[in-house]
C-alpha cells in the first residue's frame, strides 16, 4: 500500500510539481480543506442539542372560561336590613379574581326593583378604610379599571333612596356586573337582600283661640295684653300608615304659661309634670285603622313686658317618638314651638301680637 502511494506521489511530482510549484500549493490547500471539513463533520456529529418538538407537534391548550364558576367572585354585606329610607343603607362590596387571568373594565350597576323606592344617590361611605385607587362612581355605576389574578378589593357604599309612594316598605334590588377576560365580556346578575323601611308618623302641634268650626275656645283678651291672662287650647295629633307601639309626645310650657288641667282626649293618656313644666301624651299603639289620634289641653298665658310687640310662646321643646313594629326601629322627631301667631286658627291667624297694657 505504501509502495503504491509512494509511486503515485513520485509520478505526480515528476509530472506536475517539477514544472510548477503552483500544483503543489493547490494540492496542499485542497488537503487542508478536506481535513477541516472532516473535523467539522465530526464536531457536528458529536453535538447533541436539546430540541423539543412538543410545541410544534402538540399546541398548548387554550384556557377556557367556566361560566358555572366565573372568574369574578362578587359578594356583599349590608350593615343592617332595617333602615330609615332618608338615611339610606351601607353596602359593602367585595370583589375577588379567582382566575389566572387579568380582569379589566369591571362595571357594577346598582338597580332598585322596588316601585315604592327609587335610587337617588350612590357615593362612597365615610366608613371606607381601604384605598379607592382605580375605582370611581358615575351615577349608579361603580367602575374598576382592572383586577389582577388572585387579588381582591373591598368598597363601602352609601346608597340613598327616594320615596315614590307608600305601597310597600320593602326595597328589592340587584347588581348587574360586567367585565372582560381573555377577550370576552362576561355579564352576571347578583340579587340583593331585601331592605325593610321604617314608616313615618305625621305629627302636628297647633294652638287655637277659635276652633275651625268658629266656636270660641279661648277666654280673655285677644290679642293678648301684658299682665292679663288669656287661655288657649293646644292640640297634639298623630296620623300614620303603619302600626306603631309606645307613642310618646311631649312639650314644655314657658314660665308665663300654666296648664289649667282641662283636656280633651280621644286616645291614650295625658299627664303634666309640674316640676319639669312638661306636658306628656302617651298612646300604647298607633294604627292606621283607627284614624287620627288627638289630644287637646288648655293653657293660660300671662304675657310679660318682654313679650310686647311679638308673638308669645305657648309650648316649646315639642318632641315625639314611637317604635315601628315592622322594623323594630324607633321613629322620632322635633316640632317647632307653638306661639300666639296661631297659624292654623283660620279666624285669628297672625293677630296674636302681644299688646302693652299701658298703651291701651
């Protein structure tokens, strides 16, 4: 084998290399190229890269939304279900993202389903303790920009109502939610617990010198005159569209007004506390089936010089309270003082300015 190679090289040397060294350089270059290519081939053969064909052979499954278990977990609490409609209700909303995807463009729409009460205002409650970043209210809609996977937000709302009629004392409502996830819009409805509304009592307190029928009730000079006694009748009245227990109405007499002891009582009992100078009217139960509740009593006014050229006060600090049976809430209020202007006395209204005896 060696002899054949040697013979081949001698033959090539005598035939080419003697004539020109270029043939020798070309051959050496070709041999070098062959050696380099062989070395690269061996290196590539030994190299074993970690190449996974799984993404090409089997696409990753697309995440689907389970509508039976939606991503947004929305729940709520109501501070109390028995409310005064004028004060509204405190509603605490809690939102949690139970998915692995970002929830965006979250909108919660509060709706009243009651014909007797409509929504009048929606605002953030003063009881709000956490940040309101990214949350805003427009009308009766609550907007939240986004909710990251696994996170939650809590917001306290004050819901105010407008009374439309007295047909019902129950407020029903719902929250319609809407948000986006994985390019889809999800809509849900959450029913709210019923709210029970305390009723109202229409309470009046008026004084008369002459009755609405034209009968004279009072005695003495009118308009009142200083140092001379004039009697008036004061009437307390209560009307209601619901049932109440333990109705109490009271008023105080000024130092120049005395209770005569004469009274006209259609229901309940009327007492006078001389030490506190307080008239107290009590009715065990007030019901719309019984019509108006009324109590009248007579007082005597002896005007002083400080009352001259003004209306003298007959009863002040007039208050009332009673317990609404339906909700268990106490309904209370205050009335303005009664004076000799006799606003409800159709014959003498506005004529009760006290006169100075010395000028008569």
